[in-house]
């Protein structure tokens, strides 16, 4: 495995598309490099490597002067690639275009062509306002002030100055709102990512306290599209964490409409619409509206074309992680084991391809979903390989939902695979983990108690009695919004029903999904 500090050039080159690589060669030629020069030779050699091997590179170019100071050569190549990418994308991104216009303003200003500079500056201001680029608007305003002074306030009166002052005040207020909402959002998501859904009173009270901020009040006046997006983003995420799926869906729908209506303001942030639409499809499943959810999934897949998103490694990663996880979760919720199993090779291929870039939480979730797909398909041995991967890659202090539910699923798999010795060991470990981290949820202790009862059951009658009592408890528990998030990971009611009725687990999940869909 290459050391990350050594293979940065390799990672950058392999993130480039064909057109970007072709442009790099043109960039070298335009900057006086000969065709087949050192940088081009090294670029091609690294591009051809599946895995970075510095020793092989040095051996290949042995005797070439640039290998004597190879670290410097690599740094210069890295900088050349970045410069070419900067030039290639100079017109692709709003911020880059504004920066280019401001650079033109500076050039004209240095030549005392103040009137010409003002015309270019007006274009920059229009672009910054259209796309709500707050930092760029501040830079534009600084140049407007400088040009006023250079032209001795020609064509400026007190009314114009007042208009400017009022606009500056409104811009500061808009930025203050965004900063405050971002702070609230970060505190909320920090809690959610580290502790999962609010399944105890203390966590619910903490989230309710965040929601009491006046910036999140119904009908509060917000001065930018980004502030309005953050407002509904926070309220939707909080509702989801509290188990209020229908309320969460309402805020997601509002944000989807906002992003579509004010697309110009979010042009360079395609991840927002991707996140909103994927979450909306997921929550729609949670609400039992299955036909609507699959229609949203279809729409989600069309977003890159509808929004004109450039094909990049970042987009490819987002589409893999989000689409695959979303589709898996929808099939699993409906008990469609065969369709879920078809996606496992897609997950395996994607995890290999994006190994260095995919985050640990997303990786663990995808691995968990593959394990659960094999679980409901009645293949516990194969499922155990996936849960082992998650647990081996998880820190001992990881209290996230995916970590805890992987432990729960691992116990069920060991039970179904009749691995009694391993089950006893895993059961003790999980009990110690729950006690050490003081988790206050009600479902996990109940499942741990059931596993203990099944391990010590003297006969089938005792086991059935324990399963029946657990089944009744689970039904009551999952009526509580604070415990309903369990269904995001597994359906314990369906599992108990399958063991009591000896029906396949997938069939029991499908029957429950139908009942929940009819109720919705």
C-alpha cells in the first residue's frame, strides 16, 4: 500500500478526465515545454500506474538528471498540473469567473483606466449577486469604493452613498444569518453523526433546544436563498433525528423546490440537490409511500443531466455512494432480497475504485447494507464476512448508529448460523460495549436479553416463549417515534415473526411493508 504523503501526484493524475489530461499536454506546450519533455514523460509514466511505485519510477528513469532531486521534480509536476486544471476550469465555476473579472479590474486600475475598470466591475457585481457569492460581493464592494475615490466621486451623490450603505448593511445581515444557521447546523450534525438518532429523552431535549433558536422559527424573515435552505435543512434533519418522518419530508420538499426555483444561487453546489433528493426518496420510503419513493429515485438519477453537472471524480463518488446506498436501503425496507443482492457486486467494485476517497461512515453503511441483504436472503455465513469487515474497521469508542446496529446484526447472524461459542463471546463483548458507553436506548438491551434467553433455552418451547415476548415488546417499542429509527437498519418484528412462523425473513419483511404502506 503506497504511503499517502508520497502518492499525491498519482492521486491527482488519476482524478483527471481525458479532456483534462489532453489539456495538460497543451498547457505544457504553451508554457515552453518541449514535446516529450521530463514533465510529460513523468506524467505519462505515473498515469499508467495502477498503484504508485516510486522505486519503479526512479529505476525506469535511471540516469536522467531529474531523478537526482526527485521530490523537487514531483512538486513541480504537481504544481504544473494544478495550474493547467485552474486554466481548464477558469470559465466553468462562478467563483473562478468572478476572480478573473476582478483581476481584469486590477489590471485596468493600474493603468488608470478607471471608467473601463468600472464597466468590468459591474459585470463582476452582477455575477456575484446572481449567484449569492458573499465573499466575492465583498471584494467587488472594495473595488467600487476604490474606484469612487480614484474618480473623485464623479457621478456619485448622497442618495447613491445611502443606497450603497443600506445594501452593505443588508449583506452583513444576510451573512450573519448564514453564519448563525451554519453554527446551529454543525452542532446538530455533530450530535447526529456521533450519536445517531435521538432515542432517549436527553438527546431529544438537546435537539429541541437547538430548534428553539429564533432563526428556526416558522415564518422568520431570511435574506438569502442560502439562509432559507439552511433553515429547512436544519429543521428537516432535526425532525428525522426525532423520528418525525412526515415533518422531515415536508422540509425536504421545500428545499427541493427552493433549489429548483433559485438554481442560479446554487450552481456550483450540485451536492445540495443530490443530498436533498436522495434524502427525500429515503424518507418517503420511511413514510410508506413506496411508489413516490421510486419515482424520486428515478428523478435523482436524472439530476446530473438536468443540472448540467460536469463529470468529475467527486460527482462519480457521490453518485456511487448515494445512489447505491439509497437503492439498497429501499429494497431492504421492502424485503426485496434478490434486487438487493444484485447490488452487492456494484458495492464491491465501488469500494475498490473509491477506496482512498470514501469516508469511513459511508463505507461502514454500505458494508452493513450488504450484510443485511445477505441476512434477509438467508445467507448468514456470507453476511458475517461483511459485518466482520465493519467491526474490524471500527474504533472501539465508535458509538454511531451503524456501528451499534452492526453489533446487533452480528449477534443475529451468529444465532442463525448456530455458532454458539462465537455467539457467547460476541454477546459478552456487546454487553460490555453498551454498558461502557452508557447507551440509554430501549431496543438494544431488549435484543441482548433475547439473545441471552435463546442461548440458554432448554427446549424449543422456551425459545418460542422468549421470541413471542420479544415480538410483542418490539411492536410496542417501534410505535414510539424515538425508537422507530431502528427500522432504518433492521426490522426486528419481521425477524421474530419469521422465526416463529418459519417463513423466510424476506417474505415477512414484504408483508410488513405492505401493511405499513396501506396504513400510510
